[in-house]
C-alpha cells in the first residue's frame, strides 16, 4: 500500500512540475532528433547551400563526412571532448547562444548549415582552419573581391568584342 501511495505521490510531483512548454519542447527535440537524414542526403543539402562556396562543401566533408546524426539517430558530436555539433562541427558552447538568438538550431541539419553560412559571411573559413585546403585559404572579403574581378573581366571582354566589331575585325 505504501508503495502505491509513493508511486502516486511521485507521479503527482512529476506532473505538477512539468509545464506545457516543457512538453512542447520535449516533442520538438524528439522530432528533431528522430528526423534522421543520411550523409548522402545531407551532402546534397550542403552542396545546394554552398554551391557558390565550394570550399565549404569540402569543410563539411572533412569535419563530419556529412554527418549530422549518429547511426543511432542522435545528434553527432565530435572534436576534442565531444563539444562540436553537427555537419559543420561547430563548438556548441560558443556558437549555440548566437545561433539561438538568430533562430537557428544547430542540432538540425538546416540550422547547422544556415548558421555555418552566417559564420562564413562573418569570418570566412577561419573557424574551420584545420579542414581548409591550403590553396583555398581565403576569407569572405577575398571571395567577394574575386567575384567582382570576374565580373570586371567579363565586362572588359564584352567591351573588347564590341570595339573589335566596330572596327570590322
């Protein structure tokens, strides 16, 4: 009889301290962790998100082999002390607070990729130096300069073609 009483008391205390917000959060985290994508599916998402920045595709491959989840379906943690999260292996203790403010969940594929894009815009490839091919070490501003130079070259080529056509060559 005492066992039954204490079991009900324990259940009552647990239910009394469990809020609807916690219930929603629990369902959301369960849903996020059970939505497991394969590395092939994640690679496709990374390639689509960083089609304009191929070095970031190589970084994701180096950092996690395009894994966001373990074989058991849990969020993938790695790095020293297991403190890095997801496909881009972001230091959770450093990046999670910023990501949360921006509305990104590093535990999801989309949140991890989108935050990596944000971080790349802010810092270039600096956060991932150990995975950057040495020929690719450029910051975001250098990448922008390269793109502008390509546009200028294209315009100069058009101008030259027009000049040659004008001269009848």
